[in-house]
């Protein structure tokens, strides 16, 4: 019985090769960051936000990221329903693309689809 089990091991080792390449691909995708963001899946907005916006807007979208303290005006609180009542989608797409006050524009580095996904993502912070 034990002998039969041990003879199976070499076959499984040979099968491990595609696994290595699959693992390598995932690691490369994670290191470069860029390809993950442009896949355009449902998670891309959060990846883009983490890479580009979190430093000022904060992990919870409250405008309290580590780089926000010196900014005037400070970033808005995306969790505040009052903020969303004063803005429209087309206005926000325009602001993210072109910038506003201390915030740089992203139209030069991100695609319109990326910016759309970002807007969808920051809406998830809204409370009520
Ligand atoms: C360097 C810091 C910084 C970064 C990075 C940054 N923002 Fe901002 N953002 C601000 C500040 C400051 C404001 C407020 C500007 C104002 O009211 O004049 C703001 C405002 C906004 C607004 C609201 C505009 C309004 O009219 O109130 C949106 C939406 C927004 N940012 C989205 C983003 C997105 C999406 C990203 C990432 C792609 C991003 N920001 C990256 C600093 C930043």
C-alpha cells in the first residue's frame, strides 16, 4: 500500500510545471500593478483608487489620507450624502480628468474607462 503511494509522487511533480508558470504570471502581474488595473473587471476601480487616490482621499474616502493634511481646500468626504447632493456624474468625471485646486488631473495617465470605474468605486463610500 505504502509502496503504491510513493510511486505516484514523480507523476505529480511533472504536473507541477504549469503551476510554476501560473504562479510566476500572477507574481509579475502583482509587481507591475498596471496590467491588473487595465483588465477592467469589477475590482479595477478599487485597485486604481488604492494606487492613485488613497494618499489624499483616505482608505475610507473621508478625505483624510496621509497626504491630505497640507491641502487647501482639503479633499471632500465621500461618505457624506450631502457631498453627493451637490455634484453630478459628468461634473465629477470632468474634475477627475482635469483636476481641481490642489488635486492633479488624471486624464493624462488614466483612460476614460478607468476614470468611469473610479467614479463608480468612490460612490461605494457614500453612506445613506
Ligand atoms: C494630491 C492629493 C490628491 C490626490 C492624489 C487625488 N485627489 Fe481628489 N481631491 C483632492 C483635493 C484637495 C480635492 C478638493 C479640491 C477642491 O475642492 O478644490 C479633491 C477633490 C476630488 C473630488 C471632488 C471634487 C469636488 O468638486 O468636490 C473627486 C471626485 C476626487 N477628488 C477624486 C479623486 C480621484 C478619483 C483620485 C485618484 C485618481 C484623486 N481624487 C486623487 C486631492 C487629491
